[in-house]
């Protein structure tokens, strides 16, 4: 069931991305006053603007029904792992498993957009960065300081609001005070930055492979090279090249995971001291 939940989250994410891409389609917003407004798309007629969000909502609801019907027989409960805290949702209570279905997708969407914020900060070359700009919209043009703080602010507010529903359902205990609830929200939000270690490591691994293996002239490799160079720029003054072998990407990957490990332990310690 956990694999089913993961696959359906990915399917829901693809629906979301398709909807966001459709909103940016210039042929979908053509007007007769412009040259592009006289063009007719050769593709089949697109669905309505809100059809894909409706399908996504139906997916979230119907899979909750599936979990409710099959979960008790399989002795399965929905688990949301938030690092310092794990939430368990009984599948024999429809209200709880429906909330799990929604939060599970919301967590997937939040992780994806957190990674997009990182790519927006790296400012890679076009045309790959156009995808980041299309998904983030105006956020991509915001100052870097604001974008750095977005994962912290959004996650803090989201957990502060969701914790009320979780408390009423008995999934989490009642907080000692509102100050404690806010502190818990901040600690959980800090973990949103730990997600960045995965896209950073992926970029550096691809950059390392592309340095020694020719994969062609696809724009993705220009993007990987440029963003990896940005990530590795603090290490450029350290002599990490031996002959023709450059160990800078390897050292970068190791430092990223080491820093994430220490940061994760520090966040866990901070949570236990609340």
C-alpha cells in the first residue's frame, strides 16, 4: 500500500504539472488582436482550465476510499514521516485516512516545490530553467533572500494550521501552549531545507558522469554543468584535482550529506528540548 500511495502521489504531481503547464501555453490564451491570436493549435482540444484540478481532487478522494476499504484487511495505516515526528492515520476511520490522502499529496507537492526553489536560486541556463520559471511563476523573479526564506515560512504556517486538525482528531497530543505549537512548527519547517541534499547530489553526480562520459549535446547537460559549477564554486580554491581526475564533485557530495546529517541531528535535538 505504501508503494501504491507513492505511485498515486507521482500521478497526482504529473496532473498538477500538466495543469500548470497548460496555464502557461501561449496558444491557450490567444486573442484576435495579436498574430498568435490568429493561430489554431494543431493539438486536440485541451480540457477546461479546472478539469485537471478536479481530476486531482477525485484522485485524492477515491484513493482514500481505496485505503479505507483495503487498509483494515491488510492491517495497514497511513504514515507520514516528517523527520522529527511521524504521524499515523488509521485506515478504518474514513475521516482520518482522507486527511492522510490529502496530506500525503501535499507533502509530495511541497517537496517538489522546495526543490524548484533551490533550482531557482541556482539560476541555471535556458531552456531547462524555463520549466522552473513556468512552475514557480512570479516567485522565480523574487529576490534571493525571499526565496531562501520561503520553505521556512510556508512550512511553518502549513504545519501550524494542520496541527489544529490533527489535534482535534487525536493524532497528535494537545500542545502545552501556543508558543510551543509555534516552536514545533519552526523546527519541522527547518527540515524542509534538508530535502535539498537530494537534488544537489543528483546534479553533482550527473556532472561527474558527464565529465568523463559523452552523453551528447542535449541542453540538460549544459544545465547540469552550469548549476554544478555554481554549487562547487566555494571549493574551487582547494586543490582537489590530481592529474586528469577532479575530485571536487565527490568532495561536494560528501560535504552536502555530512552537513545534512549534522543539521538533522541538531534539529532533532532542538525538537526534543521544546
